C-alpha cells in the first residue's frame, strides 16, 4: 500500500512539473476576408505537437513555457510560420492568424476564397514562372495564362489585347498607382522594356472583364501589380544574350525596408532575324526602387520611383522579303538610306501614406507624378524592286528572279516631339466587417500634354505616285501619301470616385456578391459618366462536401463520395472609357474637342471546377461573355501603333468563350492548356464622297482573332529533377488589317495565323543543399542556367503590310515579318 502511494505521488509530482513547463495558445484562424478557416493544421515546431481548427476556425494547443517557439499554420498549399514570444508556465495566450489562402496551379497562385469567386481573375507570382523561355517580360506569360488574352504586337511587345479590345483599353496599376505607356511607339522593336520588373513583384492579379468598381475606367481589363515588402536581405543577378537584370532588397531594423531593381536590354540579337538588315543600336534600361518606413505600428510611409529610357537607333541598309505561294512566289528587295531615332524617357514618382487604426479599418493616401518625354525623328528613303520568282521545281533557276514586276521609290520623314505630365492624388479606404468588406476612394488627376508633330510619307512606283488619297485638283501634282503637322497643347483635370461592398450572403455555400458604383468627370469635354458594376458567385456543392469533411465517420471523408467542386460566377456592369490624348487626335493630327467616352456593357457567366485525374489535382475553367459596344472610336493598327479616327462613330459587340485546363499532366508538375473563341464586329457611320452619311456593313474589328490556342507545358527528368524543360505554344487565327482611315469602312486585308513555339532547357547548378560550390558562391541560394530556343519552327509571322505597285498598277501587300529563330543562353543567380 505504501509503495502504491509513493508511486502515485511521484507520478503526480512529475505530471505537475511537466504541466508547469507548458502553457496554452488559443485563437482563431481567418482567411483574408476575416472568415474562419475550418480544418487548418496547427503545429508547434519545437515539440511536434499538432491539432486542427474546428468548423469555427478555433484552435487550442499546448506550447513550451518560458521560451520563444515557432507555430506553423497550414491550409491547402499555404503555410505560415510565426515566432511567438515567451509565455509563463500554465498561462494561456490568445493568438489569431490571417492567411492569404491560395491554390498553386501551373505556377500560378489563385486565391481560393477571395480570387476564385470573381470572374476572369487570375493571380500570378512571377517567381513561379521565371524559368519559362520568353523574349519579353511577364506580359508574355500573361498572354498564355490570362483568360481571353491575345498577343498584341507579337513577341517583342508587352502589349496585349483582351476579349476584342486593344491595348489602350487595359488598366495597369503598380501599388495602386496607374501606369501609362509611351504615346509615340510604332513597333515592337522600339518598345523596349516592360513597365513590370518581375524581380520586384510579389504578385499580380489580372481581371479580363466584369471587374470591380474599385478599378478605373477602361473597357477591357485591369492588371493590379503589388511590389514585394522585404523581410530580409536577398539579391538576384540575371544575364542573357538579350541583357541583364539585378535586384537587391533588405529590411534594416524594424522600421525601414528597401527594394531596388535595374534592368538593361538590347534587342539587337533578335533584330538580326528581321528582313530589314542594317545597323541596329537599341538600348533600353530602367531603374526602380520602393522604400518603406514604418512611422508607427499603424502608420507606414512608402516611396516608389521608376526611371526608364528606351532608345532605338537604326540605319537600315537593305531588305529582302519573299512572299506569296507555290503558284505565285514574289520577292521584294529594298535598298535604304537614312536613319531612325526613337527615344522615350519616362519618370514616375509616388508617395503613399498607409494608416491602419484598427484591424477592421485601413486608409491610404497616394500622390504621384508621371512625366514622359518622347522624341521620334527619322528620315528614311528607299528604292525597291518587285520580282516574280521561278516556281518550277525542275528549272535551273528555281527560286531565282523570273521577271521584273515593278520598281519604285519612297521616303518617310518625321520630326515628332511630345511631353506629357500627369499628376495624381487619391484617397482610399477599406472597412472589414464580419460578412462584408466596404471599400471607397476618390481621385484627382491633372494632365498636361504638348505635342509638336510634323510627319509625311511619299511613295512612287515607276514614276507613278502611290497613294490611297485622291487628287481632287485635277492637276498632275505630287500627292503625299500622308502629311501631318500640328502643334498641340492640352491641359485638363479628372475627378473620380467609387464605393463598393463585398458581402457574403450565405456562408454555407459561399454565396457572395460584390456591388459598387464609380463616377468619372473630365473637364476637357465636361462629361461625367456613372458606372454601376456587380459580381456574384456561389459554390452549390459546398454544403454537402463540408458535411463529409467534418463527419465523425472516417469513411465519409473519402474523396470519392464528394460532389464536384463547382464554383458558378456571374458579372455585369457599365464600363466607360473617357478619351485620353491618343483617342482625341485623328489621322490628320487634329484634336476633336467633342469626343465623348466609349461605352461597353459586360455580361460574364463562368464556372470553374477543381477535380482529380490519375489521382492528381486539376482545374477546369470556362466562361462565356458578351460585350455591347457603343459610342466607340474606330481605329487602325500598324504594328503596335494604334491610330484613331477621333469620332464616336462606331457601335458593335464582342462575344466569346474562354476555357482552360491546368494540372499535373506530368506527376508533380503543372501545365496549362487554353482555348479562346471570339467574334467582335462593328458598324461605322461615315460621310461618303457626296457628303451623305452612310452606315457601313458589319465589319470585323482589328482585334477579331476568332481562335486562339496556347499551351504552357513543363517537365523534368524523373531520375534527375534538376534538369527541366518548358514549352510555350501559341496559335492565333487570322485578324483583319486596314491600311488607312479612308479604307476603314470596308473589309481590308487579313494577316495570316500567328504560330509560334518557344522551348527552354534548364539545369540547376547550385541549390540550397549543394555542398560542393566555389567559395565565391558560398552565400548563394541557387544558380541555374537555361538554354532557350525562340521560334523553334522558324515561322514567318506577319505583323503588318506595306503597299507596293507593279508596272501594271496592281497593288501588292508585302508582309512585315516578326523575328525568326534564335538561341538564347540565360543565367540566374539568387542570394
């Protein structure tokens, strides 16, 4: 009996001592909308103890006392680690967590609860796709992943078209600051660096239509970019045949952090594949920095600055272009003289003050200045020779000149200078409630633009003046194909505001709605537009699947019993686009002061489903959409330059279907397959030669690419995963091409289908686990090399046409081709 009592006493004292060495941590795990997360995994790293949050998101776990420890919260593919300070023995401490829940699909993180419920929205972290072979920035990957996104300007341009719109109809933000593109850029080879420095980006969210009222007033899409906030030192160095990038970031103390990036790029290597041979000297560089200082625990001050200069200098020498078909093969040879100089220098500075007085309320004040100085000076003349080629395979002269069709001369001249200054101040607020999030904002923008324009073009074929214009004087005079001269000064201001609310109507099936309204007033034309917008989503099978997930019977938790994880989405709204300077100026260089905002009404119906195949995760997304277009401004596209007729004379529509499947087609590696179908047409009011107003037939709009299919596929060696492969394939069907405004009211040429395959092979040379490495790489996190082949199949993709006449006065459209095959070698070092 005594022994029993003694043993019991020792057990009790041991338990008491152990209990006194522990404490308790309790709290609730929330998502980014402050909704409780059920079944989140909670683990203490030091002890290995773990638990799960209940259906109300609450957890409770024992933790070591009198020491700092790390708690790990995991849900879906997202894990968050947080160090917790010392807790007294036996004490209980509360600690809540807020997680940004995402699903990782194909290198793209799509938010499960917040992003998934919005139509046409994808979330992308550039670091996840940095290995893919691309000739440009992150926009090139966006063209493969974004719903309804088409290539605008080819592989050298960061421009993209979304669901029948042009690039001017897309919003771009960096840290809530709207970004503008150069005004005078004509071709992809002149465009230079993308505004997005992928080394600095934390994530970006892209909305392809039906977007929320908090975004601005454009017709097609919104790209919202967030730069990273560093928590420790990191650096990246990237070098290739196309240029070099470098970036640094660090957090100094508890208050100050910096993010710095610089890029240099030269497309000279790629331009060597163009038909036009010459002395190319492109030089593009930029510097970007984000500085942040925490004034108080609830008050942050940040400064974002960017400076870029894109300089394109070329002295063209000759051009040899073969075109036609096997029955009628033609060749154009041009000898050039002269020089082109295009230079675009841009500065952007923004100051932001963020105040968070409570967990429920956040406020932000922004002030920014955008300044651009653009110069476009060129005088280029050329003499050309148009020939028919021998197509008889049995002839000794096969593929050589068979007969001369025409000769001619042309000269292009421009002295264009433009400066633009845009100053903006804005205030935004967000208030979180249990089942809703209220957002509001106001913005004031002042714009000053000065444009000195002098440009003309002359074409001559065998002493015949080539022009699409008509000589109405009856005299045998020289008619310039185009003549523009203007000296324009424009000053105006805009006042904008919005309010919107995101509300959960039924938590059991995630039935939620986002509704809002925005206003935009422009002083130049005294027009104010009101845009109501609405989004709705529901998960019809969520209640049944949740009942299985939280069932006490383990057999009920089998995935085979669950219903399909469908999410249904709908969005509609009015989207106005008040004119900016580019839309105001017509083909003659004149400003239309009466031009009004273009209007589009969006209807988007979509569904996406998470599912498993071959016991691996996949995702299917599909959307149908219709956009009613009214008060539109017709335009023509030459390479990447968009030239407007500056009249609200068009009405039309855009309708289509987007679908994608992505998942682990190869186990452990994600790939994407995308399909888009589109039809966009318009009818244009115009005045005929007799002065009568006419309405054209239904015409295809310049962005009417009926079919677009793309694949982003990656693989690795099973025996050695450090060897990886990625492949990007794009097919886009024919699109219309209009030579000038006079012929805009009837069907024009069509550009052949766009077909391109890029492939890359990469090898991880050093990673965090590598023991054998040079001393100078002791601090390196990773080093990898990539061999990339652009335009693997050597397809001649057409971007535009030039007009050529023969001796018989027949007109030929000679294609301007994009870049050919090139091999690139790239290295990325991360510290």
